[in-house]
C-alpha cells in the first residue's frame, strides 16, 4: 500500500494481529537487507518453483520442482527440438503452465 489513510482498516488489522506496512517502508527495509544479503548458487536438489494444477482431472495440487528437474526438462526440449540460439519461440500456453 502506498499510503494508509483509513484508520478503521488499521484498527481492524491490529485487532486481528495483522501488521500493514506502507510500500515505501517495505522498500526501505529491503534496501537495508541488501547490505547483508549473500547470494548462493542453487544446488541441483534445491526447490526451484511450485507448479499448480487447476484440478481439471482431479483435485488441484501443487508440485515441487527442483532445479535439476527444470534443467533436465529444458535440455530434453533443446535436444528433441533442434532449436538454436538464432531461433525464435512463440508460446501459446497460459502463464500457469510451467513448461515455459
């Protein structure tokens, strides 16, 4: 939130134990944490993302995808498709699909 002008909203959030931060405060805290941030290279078994299904053929669910799994999938597509760096790719899949 850019500015919080609604005191009733703040009071209700406080009663529920919810802390609301203005966006500029979030940016300030993020800037402060950059000083101590240390980036680490991911390991192959590290979690990369969750892929959520809509449940079209069953219950909706989230699947954990590792770094290694996505690298293998991309490598397999590269081998099977024969695409090179000079090729273009146009996707028609919805953004929810993790194949991209």
